[in-house]
């Protein structure tokens, strides 16, 4: 059977592009990652008790087994030298007894990258997947394969239920990682407690996803029809619909599975959820390229990146009635010079006026990046060094739009870089300390001085009791030989002895080390966070009343 033709014909019923709903089978196919049982078995190697103990005690309930394993691993992680490097980097986010296991699982999965050349069929499939026309991806996977595949599309990623529930998602060019992501270990839905919390909010998640399910075809890849996660989500979604509306799901749910050596098939089927029978489409094949290729043939006038920008601008206008200079209402008179700085055009009207506007759009090619940018830095890729240099700027000099940084850039950066400071950007933005801030930024804003220190540094500060031989930053810097020692020991002075002017100069002098992956870079980045906290944190004056600011705003 030609399933490519069948799928193409099926998708032509809809005016919207599909969403992909991707599960663990997808990662197993391309990254050879373990299933849940295999992951528990692998990490049981880190504790004295074997896999059989956890399996039997938990009655093969893997969320229960994961919670037991996490509790046993907690003490080992904090004391075993095997995890010293991991503690140094992640101890700040180790907030409960389950954190260490999540951190190690995340580190393991972040190293899992697809390697081209080992499996030609998989190479062909992923290359075809990169060309699909979709509006977004929903997934329960923790790895970053999806982000890697769609890297060129620069899709906006929402991690975990909380981030998705409290964000204004646009349902265009987005990835929803509803069970968390390895870039944010604390977000992983792993233990029995995690699942209880997830299920308690499932109705809210379903309400958020409902529009997607009734307006888009949803193609499930890497799940079985009996997968508990999918059943629970479908139960919550169908609970939001009455019997008169349940038909809106008809034919929109497409499940892709392996044929296991049998012939390809494309057939109608049924699934029963909450006692309601829903028609679905089932595709079975061992060559997923036959599914991906039809998705690449979907016609769309604008790219997903462009659609996302347009939808975002219109959303902000409608929500706040404040375009902030981005939208202008004009009478189009054909004078193209007047509109050379227009970012994008929305036309209301018919006949001759519409023809004029369309001619202007076509002639000026609004796919050009220069005509799509939000502002002079709207689509700039900020490096770590860019952001840290901004932290060191005078208080009356601002190189970037801080509101934009806090809304878009920092939430994305903090998913992979837990060391970035935020206090300066919050202090000089118009957003305030909490309203409008991403929860990851708020967490950083709430940190205290001790939170920037390693476990070892906290112990040493307690031992010194501030009767140390060094009393100022320069004495510490001059009193040690290596940069690693200098940077490490400056932090031990504590908040009341660090002069932020001296610290700022040291940071300026050594800015080139911020991207260094050695211990020097680690200790220097720690000092940047300390400087940002002392100079711009909430309790600055209480912590160091004798310190003078760089410049008063």
C-alpha cells in the first residue's frame, strides 16, 4: 500500500499544519536510549542495592522504583568523589532528595546525540523530518533530539507543565516538553511524587492543549495506543468536550507504529477513552521516511518563524492595546519610500486596495531578515560574554533592551546555562520583580550570597569565621598564584568584605575566561554572579552599606 499518497490525501482535509506528539520510541529509534525500565536498571549501578530489589519492592511500578532509587542515591551523590564535578556545577539546583538522580540522568541524556553515518535509513528519515511543515511538537521525552532536528527553525521551547501553563504560547513553531527536559534537571517528571503533581494539573494542561487537538491533525510517533501517558492526556482532553463536540477530534488523531516486518498499512481504527469511542487513523511501517515526506509537501505561504513573529506582534497589540511603535495604521497610496522601514503588513480590505498592498509586499520581499527584525537587536544571538559584559556596564549605559532580554533571551539561556546573572536586568527593566518575569528568572532573583558558593566554600567560610588573613579583594588576588585560586578565594571574603569596584575591575580584566570550560572559567563565572548580586540584588544596601555604586542611575 502507498501510505505516502494516503497520508497526503488525508492531510488535505485540514487547513492547518499538523502537530507531532513524540514519545520514547522516537528516541529509542534514533538515539538508542533506554526505556523507563532500562533507565532504572542503568542507574541502579550507582547504588549498593541491585535492580531486582527496586523492581520487586516497587511491584514494577517504575515511578515508585525511581523515587526509591533517588532517595538511596541522595547521600551517595553528596559524598562520593565520583560526583564532585557534578556537585560543583549543579549543587545550587539540588533542592530536594530527588534532585541528584535527576541531575545525573540529565547529564547522561545531554550526551546522547545522533551520529550520522551509522544507519543510512535513520539518516534519511531525520533529513526528511527536518523538512516537515508543522506548527509544533508535543513530547514527553527528556533528551534534546527534537531541538537538534529542528535547530534551523529556532523553535520556542516550553519546558514542563508550569512553564507551558503560565506562558502565552502561540501554537506556532513551538515545542512543548510536558515531562521536562534534561537541560533543566529539576523539571523531570520521574518519581511517584512528580507524577502525582503532574496528574493533579493534567486537567489544566489538557485545557491548554485542547485548541491544538481540535484545530490541527496530531501525529503520534513513538507511542503505543496503550501508553498510559497518552491515555491520561486523551482522557483529560475528552473530559473538556461534550458529546456534541467530541466529533471535532474525528480523524485528527494519527498514530504511527512499526510494521515489524509486515506490509505497510494505512487504516481507520477506533480508540475508547472515558467510555467514548473516537475514530483514529493508524499507520504502520518500518520506514518512517514514508510518513515524514508527505509532511514536507504541505504548502504554506509563510515560514513558521515568520508566522510566529506576526502572531506574536498581533497578540501583544490585542492583549495590551499598546503596539509600542511596532504597528502603524496608514492609508496605502503606493508611495513605497514612505514604508521602507515597515516590519510586516496586515491588510484589511478588498479589490484594488488589496491588490496594491499585495504588489508592495511581493515587490519588497518581506522574507528578507532586515524587514523581519523586531528592533536593532531583536533577533540577535546573545553570547554569554555579551550578557556578562552588560552586567559590568555603568548604571546609566544600557546596550540592550532589558525587557526583551527578560521576556525572551534569558528564559531560553537559563535552560542550558544556570550560571547567568539576572539582577541587573531585572533592576533596570520596566517589568518589576515578579510581574511578567519567567519563573526561572524569579528563582535567580531570589538567591542569596551563600547560594553562589560551592559546598566546599560554604564549609571553609564557616571555618574562617571572617578572621582570615585577607581583608580585601586585592589582597586575596595578590596572595595566590593561580587564577583558579584567586577567583575561588575572593568569594570566601563574604558579602561585607568584597568591594564591588575592585571586583568589577578584576572581572573586566579577565572577561576572556568566561567561556573557559576549566575550573578557571567556573570560578570566574561564580564571581560574575556574586558581583551582579552585590551590585544589583534586592538587599544590596543591607549587605554592603560601604560599597559605592558604579554610577547612580
